[in-house]
C-alpha cells in the first residue's frame, strides 16, 4: 500500500502536472470508487480548477475552485497514471479526470476511493489521525509523550494511523531496521536512548523515501524518472543478506502483520 513517501511523491509531481488546471471531463467506470451519484459527481467537478494538492498521512486532498475537495485514498493496489489516451496503461480504469487531451487515470481502486467532500467533511474524516511524523512541530518530546501511552509492539504501533499517521507495512520495517530495533519489541520496553534512535530513524527513512521517489512500481507519467526509486533495506527481502551485518533477513508475523527484519543486528 502506498505510504507517506509515495503519496508525497504523487503530491509533488501532480502539483506540477495538474495544479491550476481545469477538469474538462470526468469518466466514472466504477461507481463504488466515489461517494455521490455519478451525475452529481461529474456535474459538480467538471470545469473546476485544481487549486491546491495537499497530503495528510496516506491521503491526497485536491482543493477545487468552488471550495469543495476530492479526497483520495489509494489503499491496497491503487495507483495513478497521467498522460494521453494512447499512453494509458493496459489496465482497468475506475476513474478518469481529463485536463484537455491529457488525463489522470485512477487504477486498481478496489478498496481505494475518490470522495467529493466539503471542507468540514474532510476535517471530520481526518480528525482522529495521529501527528504527521515530518511536521516540524513533531518534536522528540512530542514523540516521547505519544509513545508513553502505547503498549503494543513497535511494528503494530508504527503502522497504527491513530498513533502516527502515514507509516505502513513497508516503511515500518525499514525504520525498525535503521533503528536496530526488533519489530516484536514492546514500546514500553524502550529506554530513552532507543526512543530517540527510533524518532530519528522515522525522520531519516521517511525523508529518504520521499527523496528517492517512494516505492511505487509504476511511473506516474511517460518518462517519469522520479517515482519508485526507493530500494528496501529489509522489507519484502526475506532470505536476502542484511546490508549491515550480512545475516539473513527473516519474516515473522506480528499480530497477523508481516514484519521483515534482521534477527542478528536488530535487538
Ligand atoms: Zn543485520
């Protein structure tokens, strides 16, 4: 599932591609991907300008000219492609937004969705989420306070969106590898030094993910050299050598979630 760095990469690239552009046509091929009747959705967003594109956790928020919003969550398997009809990937398209002869295609939206909402509705949708880990206000003190209340394992806590927003299965493994901490270790067993290390690893790995364009498999547009440059240290690399100590990376399930880690150098 796309996480904070993937959505941040989309946000930056889409800002350049469609920021300030007018939606000239709308095609909905899967009604379940939207939240209002197709006619209403189409009528309300047609001819509107994309004013801003922002991100919160794993959501993208498109602000439209009339003050309404499109809230996108790609969930598992969702992705986007921007380009001309002839460049479109050979995949089923659930939603297509046109900007003249270029289109933004939404692909793989099974659990994912694009909802048309008012400002209040967007706020309500996002209100229960934890802080943004890269927010400059999210200090080491704020992190320590947040973790004091948590009792679960490091793996389950990092991916809990109510605790900390935007981290999922992939980057939680990467962060814990970088911090040299085992995913099944309990949050309240960490000492001050380990908590500080975890905080810095969260910042480091997420920033690295963004810088390298995240881990999405598919490019956003033809010639896109940015998307998908991130290489995992441990995630989905069971049996490979740990690049730090050369032991074999293992996968274990923690509360039914797959955790990849190095049993030798993560403690
Ligand atoms: Zn190792």
